[in-house]
């Protein structure tokens, strides 16, 4: 089992040393069984998908066999969880098998989630129930198809064992792929210990891996901080533009690579409501949809605090540099959000009129309890009528009379926009999906898999979400909001 199967490892994080991780292997499972393999992602990584589906490949995905070149480690980190400081967290039920080099030279972490206890499990069993594993597979792959930077799911494997939470549940292992798993909380762990040597080594590693342009900057650490802020501003704007609610925006769930991670109590809005909270563990609404940009800013302030000793030898100057960088985040976020919203509305440039247009649309959407996704999809259809570039009729969804005056203003701006009509409408089509991971559909698929071992709804949902912008009337069921009895009012963490 070597590079002939495409598993080419180069484990740079493990080389940082024992401060950063604990070396250990995964705990084997009893009877692994493949639920789904992401063959397209395997191809991107240069891995032989047929081999992954073989008995030996399945053993690797389940944690029963460690492939040559891998160096399994559990990484240590800290974090603010719902605003409360926890000085030592870490991979409690995950192991980083190693870093894969794809055929084009790009580097990706290959991690097993649910692979057994580690030095950071804090008494837990280190296992994962089937439901949360399938939830992460569905949502992470949907996010990727929607154009959102995210960790990916290579495979979901049944462990053949039982996991005990509130009840006995089937166990599973997820193989997760990311550009790295380094978090704000990773830096926080060493900053809390005043270990500037480790902070410097880790920051250099992050910069070389994700922000190589920072190396040539006048102040490389300042450039690193600004680079992370830019990616996080873009990431959170993308969440807001598709109605995604993360649910656990702790600092240990914010990757420095700028990818979305942790699909525990996440959700997608049906009706537009900025205060929406669905996570069962977010009792105070800290991570409500409308709060996500502010929480990202707060989390980044924790990152800046970690970097202060490295930004400048003079503490006051370091604080000034850090604060100046942080002060740019709101504008970075608003620029990304405004660009995305203009695309959703088929317009090319922002001004006072378009800003007011967006505010007024969201006000009506909230007052009328309009479906977030289908409202924008319907506007895309209407824009096709105005521009002469039609879009296939979508699911049955009508806009209320309360939007009539707004629609007149919007059509006027569309007609008078100087940019190319076709280009604008193409951007609009690509910005407004018709298929998202509707909470009720996700729950129905997971319930069928967990309760009845019926994986057909899961596979069907994953297949539909691979093409989120292409409406098919035969799939109308997947585009429609939930009926009253289908509404999901809470989502749950899989820990």
C-alpha cells in the first residue's frame, strides 16, 4: 500500500514537534462497511477510488490500517466556546493521518473523525454516531457545490459497533479533507502559555502553507493577520448570502485556512429571520444568523491578541498594529457581502440606491416570512424576463404583493445598469441556488439511515445537492420549504 494508490504523504505539521500534537494510531473498528465514497474528491487528491473501495482501502478509511507514509497525530488546541475560555481542547475524536500531496502539488490534510479516544478526549470514547457523520457529509459537500470554502468529506464508513449517547446508536467514521486543521484556538493554546517560540513556529508554518505572500511583506505577521481576516470576511459573507447558520462559531472552529469546519448543529434558513437560532446548545443566541459577522470579528480579535508578541517588540506599537488590522474587518466583510448581494440581484455596482434596495428587500422578506432561497431564485427568473435571458421555471413560489413597489425599483435599476446584461444574469444564476440542504430533508435522510439502515434518501440527497443551481421539475420536492409538520426547530451537536 504505497503511492501506487495515490497516497503521497508529506507531513509538515507533524514535523513541528511534540508540543503541537500527540502521536498515536486510530483504534480499529469491528466490522467496517462503506456507506459512501466521494469518487470525485478521490480523483482530485490523486487517490485510486477503486482501491479505496477494496477491502484494504476500506480498512484505511475505517482506521484499521495505517497506510505507509502516514504519521497519525491528534493535535492540541484551546478555544473560546460560547465566549468561555477553555485552555486545553484538542482532537478528542479525530486523528490527522497525514498530509496528502495531490497531483498538482496542493497539500491536503487527511483526517479520520470518530477514530477512537486520544490524549484530548477528556473521558470521551472518541467515537462518532452515524447521524452526525452523514450530516457532515451531506452539508460539507453541498457547501462545496455552492462555492463556499469548506472541509470536504471523502468517505463515510460504518464501524460495525455501537456508540452510546442518550441511546445506543450505530457508529461511523468520517474521512475529512481540509487544506489544514489549524485553528485560531491552536494559536490560543500557545499564547495562553506565553510560548512565543511555539507561536513563531506555528505562525511561520501557517504563512508558508496558506499565505506565502506574507513572507515578503514588511511585517510578515501583520500580513498573515490581514490575510486571515480577508478570507474570513469572504467566508462569512458567503454563509450569509446562502442563509447558512454555523451554530458553533467557537474560536476552535475557525480555521486559519479560511474553510468552514464543524457541521454539528448547523442549519439553513427557510424563512428569512436574522435572529434565527436552531442550535440546541446556543441558549443565548450568540451564534444567530445575524450575529455571525460580529462573532467572526470577535474571534479574529482573539487571533490578533495571540500575535501581539510577534507583531512588534514594543507592546504599544504591537497593539496599534493589531487594532489597525482588526479595524479593517467590517469594511472587508461589507465589501464581500455587497459584491455577493449585487450578484444575487443581477446588478453590477454598489451605491446608496442599491444598499437601500437590499435593506428594503430583507425588511419585506422578514415581515412576510419569505423563503430565503426561493425568493432569490424567483428574482433570477424575473430578471431573465427583464434582460431577455430566461431561466428554467423553478418550483411553484410566488412573491407577495408587498414586494410590488420594490420590484418596480429593482427592474428600473436592472434596465439602467450599464454593465453587460448577459454577464450580470449569468452571475445572478450562479449566485442563487434552488437546492440547499433543507433541514427537514437532512433530518429525514439521517433518520432513515440511523433507524432503518435505509441509505437511499441520503444518497439521493447528496446527488441532488451536487447541482444546486440546476432546477429539474422532477426534483421539485427537494426545493420546497418544509410543511408545518416538517419544520426543524432544533439541530444538535454530534459530540
